[in-house]
C-alpha cells in the first residue's frame, strides 16, 4: 500500500469486484492482447475512422479490420456512428483511453527498464 492511499481507497482493494465486472474486464484485456486490435484502438482513441481509413492506417485488409472492430464492439471498447452509408468507429470514452495509456506506459517501462514511479 502506498502512503498516499487513504482508508477508502485501501478498502476498495480488499473486496473483489462482482463476477460480471471481472468477466467484462477480462474480455476487454483479451481484446487488447492482439497487437492489431491494440494499434487500431490506439488510433480510435484519437479520432473517428471508417473501415477503409483504419485498414490503410494499420496496413491490413478491410475484412480483417471489420472482424477486429466487431470484437472490440462486443467487448464494449468502441462505439459506432452512422454517416450515411459509412460506419464511423471511435473509442468508447475516457476510460478506454486511460486503460490503453496505462497499458502502453507499463510496456514502455518494461521495454526500457525504467522504474515506474507511482
């Protein structure tokens, strides 16, 4: 436990979250375990993309992008908005951006060997 943790924060970590939340979080992490989906979600945190633009940005075929996007949608990590015949995708919100940022930051510390300062 860190010195700055207050009692309420410390107590939160004493109890397990409900099973359905653990299952949903586990699904989200499973989706992020794929490098292509991680790259796609990174881009979707910054802007809206349609399938064609996202395929060009990550360098894979449109059908593969569509399949990855469907999985990310099912995991609740991206949302869709229609623009005429096009579907525009973006990250679901700030919590997704924070999750992705923390994962990439942790990876940076691991790769570079620099300590993580909490």
